[in-house]
C-alpha cells in the first residue's frame, strides 16, 4: 500500500531560536514540497577503463512557494521581519522537523527528525490571489532524532 503524501509532515520553527519553539506545518497552500538532495559526486576513471564513483554528502534544499501571508501567524511575522530588516546570517537560522505520520503513534507522538536550517526569502508581493512571501529552506545536515506530537506541536529528542 502506498503512503499518502499528507503523512509526511514538515513543521518549521517560526521562533527562529528566540524563546520556545513555535512550529508551523508547511502545506496549507502548497501543492508540493519536496526537499531536493543534491549529491556531492566525484567520478574518477583510471587507465584500464574502470570508473569509481564517490558520493560524500548532500546539499539539501526545499522550496516553499507559494506562501500566503496571514496576519498574526508566527511564520508570517518572522518572514516579514526578514524582509523589513534585511536580516542575514544567524538571524535566518531555525529548525524544521520532518514527521512520519504513517508510523506507529506512541502516546500522541510520531517518529521525527529535527534539522537545523536557514530561511532564504526569495521575493514578496505576488498577484491578485494574495500577498505572497515564497522562501527556500536550506538544510545544514545537523540532525536530531526524536518524536513529534502534532497536537502539542512539540519535538522531544530521543
């Protein structure tokens, strides 16, 4: 049986390291969210015609487009602050949690992986459908395994 897409959840921390985490589920206006894995690939050929391939890491990135602004939403407030303040470096650092909602539910929590990331606002404005702030999520590779309770929006380290 295939797993429906709605069971792979992505929660972005809108608090950006200031105070208690405030997780927002990505997806309300998205038709697709697929973090791209760009592999660091090294190929070498020797003089006898053999080729070796080494994959030594990944550059992971996801695109959130569109993102429609909603007054009072913590993620909107943070994205607007990035735009208004031309924020850079660690002011863009937060975390994202990938939650496997298809796996066994233990006391309201599901298996999850939290990963450090940086948010890059791509543009802002949009068309007549509403004020949009599309952004990219740049994953750092610093991961923590644990569980996530969607009802409480809380990550617990394993």
